[in-house]
C-alpha cells in the first residue's frame, strides 16, 4: 500500500518535468522511484547526478552491490528493479538469488564484493575486518572500497524512500528470498 501518490508530470515542478521528459526519452517511461523523488524540487536531480557519477565499479559490479544492499534493507521495489537490471547485465536468475543473499559461488571476486556490501549494510558502515581482508585479497583496491561504500549509501537512500513511501513496483516483482531458499 502506497503511503503517498506517485506524482504525474503535471504535478511536479517545471525542473522535474524536464527530467521526466528526459527519462521518458531515455527509458520509455518514468520509473515510480524517480517520480517519487520528484515530490522534492531538488531530490530527483540530485539523486540522478549521484547515481550516475563516475565510479571504479563496472555496471555488473554495481548490480552486485545494489542487489545485496536492497535485500538487507528489504526493499521490494529495488529488488525488482535491480533483478531486471541484473538480467540485462548478464546475470542468471540463480546468480541474482545468490547476490541477493550476499554471496557468489560463481565468481570469487564478486563473492567478496557481495559479502562486503551485505556486511557494510547490516553493520551500518562498520565492516568486519575479515570481510575487508577478503575483499582486498580478492583483488579489490581502496578506490573500489570507497566507491562500494558510496554505492551502498546511494542504494540505501532509494531503499529508504521506497520503503517509507510505499512506492508501487513497476518492474516484474520478485519472490522473497526466504521463500526461494525454503
């Protein structure tokens, strides 16, 4: 149940209307998450700039983080969106389920990344030393660590907005992980 409406183009500021038009051109629609950000005159543009900023992580690696963080934060909207995006980036359904659980048996480097993203999120930024050691031993750098933490923050913001606002899911819904693993 949605806490408040998902605004339409004519219900947002002129600046956000321009962003809506650009999203419509680029994606073919305005995802409900982005429309929900548009309740603020500034949040949508700020978020898109933040989310699209340069990073040392590749698109596929970003999805590893997005899936692990969204699972910890129980964000059904982001799990649905990033499952779809993960598939577009070449992950299989089984791989996505593993990444949501914060692990990867199919790639040791991605395993270390997923474990770190999950650990940081669960511990509110206080990563366990063994998880950090494993991350670096898998070949990640300090730059990758900082960029991963930034991405955890980015995803947590969206998770919190969706969970608080009750953003209606406009991507194919996914099963709760505990139902899949049962």
